[in-house]
C-alpha cells in the first residue's frame, strides 16, 4: 500500500530551526534520580517495592494489588502496570501499586514522569507522593500505635498527587495536594485540572516543581496550577519533609467507580494498562536569568522574615526588613550584557543594592505605596557578566516589602535560520520534486513512515526557540518528529 500513502502525504519543510532540549537537561537543574525502565521483568527492586493488599484497602477500590509480572513489569522500555480481570487469589480484579519509599525520597525539586493512561469506565491511574514519615504531623497516632481508623497521619502530613485520571472523565487530568485544612473529605483540597485530549493514546510529561512555599503543576512543561503555602502553617502546607513516589492503577472505588465500571474493557486486545516511559527527579542548582527571582527562594539570608502576599500569584514576600538585611540567590547569566530588572515592592519606601559576585550592579530607591500589600513595580537597567554567581539583595534603607525580581534581557539579537528541506546532509527514503511554493526550488515529497533527513545546525545558545514548518498535503493526517542529536526527541 506504499503508493497510496505517497499520494496522500507530501511534506515540504522550511524551518526557522531553533529548539530546547528537555530530555535530561533542564536549565538550573541537575537530574539526581531516575528510572528509564530499560530492563525486563519486574520493576527494579533497588528503586521500587510492591504493595500487596486485597480489594477495599483504600477508597473501596475493587482491585487486588499483587507483585506478579502479570500486573507490573518492564517491557519495551516502559513500565507496564496492568489491571486484569483474572480472579487471581479469589478476587475478580488484579493490578499493581509500586512505591519508592526508602529508595527514592525527596524534599523539594522537580519531579516528572512520562505517562500514557488507560481508557475505560472504572479506571483510576495515579502518579503521586506520600510522606516518608507519615506521622510527622499526626496528633492521634505515631509509629508505636500504628495506623487505625482514628489516626490523622493522613491528611495531616500531606499528600501530593502529580497526576490522576478517571475513566468516566477521559481527557481531563487532575493535580492535587491534600493537607489537614485542605483535603477531599471536606471538598477543600488544592486541585487543578487541565484537558489532555489524547492522554489515553499518547505519552505526556506530568511534573511538579516543589519549593518551600508552593508546588507548581505542569503538563508537557505548561503550567496549569499552583498550591501555595499561606500563614496557616503545617495545617495548610506540610510539604517540608521527604515524600516518596507511588505509581498505581486502581479500578472502581469511590472516585474511579463513581459512574460505574465497564468489564468489556478487559476484552480489548491492548488490555487495561498504565504505561510509564520514565520517572525523573531534578534538584535546583541555580535560577536561570533572564527569569523571575522569587524573594522567598533565597539560598541564604540575614534578618528577613516571610509573610503571605496578596500580590499576583500568591505565595510569600520578604517583609519586616531592616537596614543591613540581605538575601542571596544562586543565579546563572548565560550571556553578558544589559538587562532590565523589575523590583516588585510595597510599603513606605526605602532603598537597596543589588550585588552579583560581590560587585554592586544596581542601587535602587523604592517608592512609598498606600500599604504593605499595595504592590508596584520599579524598573532599572543593569549590566551583568556571564556565569553562575551569587546575587545578593541588600537592604540599605528599611521600609518596604519585596515580592520578586523579574530580570529581562535587553537588545537581544534574534536568531533566524531557514533550512531548505532538500538541503539535508543525509536521508533515508525521501524523494525530491519541484516546488510551486514561493521561492521555487524543491520540496521533499513521496515520504513514508520511517523516512528521515538530517541537517547540521549550529545553535548560538541554549533556550527556547520557535520552529515553523512549511508543509502541504493532499489529505492531511500525517505526522513527523523532530529530533536533536539523532535521538533526543524534542517535538
């Protein structure tokens, strides 16, 4: 049927080619733990353990959790968690729940996984985190008494749900955080949702960036929700201690089965599977500039205090400052040059110095506003050297609150490169033909699945780029993939 495909799709590519690699390099972060699931058989026991428990253990779910490879295994570079209707152990449904406690426990950082969720009424997959010490904020139980019906270890010590999906609401993913004051029992949990229409047919990256004052939620690096710390202490934000990962596929239960279950999904050739390409943990090395420096994200400080802010985005601001107080931030400036710094301030006025690597780069006066939470922006132009260094914000005259610094590059020279489709250095399977598009020349056409072209490019700097594709097709429906360095998928 090759000739049919050739008639249905011809691709012409003209690119302003620039891009960012996210596979294992994120500016300002270092990957410190990961599982690419490249082995075979059971999940790596050095990283994962199994919960082996029967139906109804939590949330009135129907599945029996096992440690069998029928329910959890590494296969073709993926972790497969499969729910089966097989009456194993006398229970109608079997599945798996694996966790990293004792082998992967973290406080703060970027946590992400590439996941494809199953479809079908009754399915309830999740990628989430629970506290390594569940009794840290418990008031009615501890390690000696254990967990019983009266134990308030949950929700007091917290829960972070990076991804949940329920079959009756296909294509909508949920990110949540549960605390003593904010949890699903009171319908007050911190929750965000976002549409991912092909969540059940394609892999997507589900991530959080967890800091001392907030947890940001992302799908494919697009932010859609934040859970903020406020003035209510641990009851509102207990996320200041180690948590571990859980990956599981539940069936039925209080949420998964809210609109019933469908046993016909177990008759499908593909079965009912949660598929995971990788799980990765990154720790922050520096704040990448240009970018935003949140005042509360200091690595060291002298004399300052934090308070909840009413400014856009919520979170905290630095307040109650005195002359001589300071905050240090580790930052990276990729290119030396002129930058605009926007200081977000409120209060009675004052002054501050900005130092980079011990050298003063700015002296700024803060205006008086009508209140300590009446925010305004002060702009200044500074010259910054390239490299990683300590940025110090030094209060020289007290009287103001600081929420953040926004650093923007000035006089950025745009980078533009057009790649003619026929200018490849190597290719496989493609053919050329004359092009009727503006400029004439040739285009790549008569392509088949698996054909490829290689173009040498020289990118001047790491960062975000815009890629434009010039294409034509008789019937549509074709797909292609852009890789970097022959294997790192970026689009």
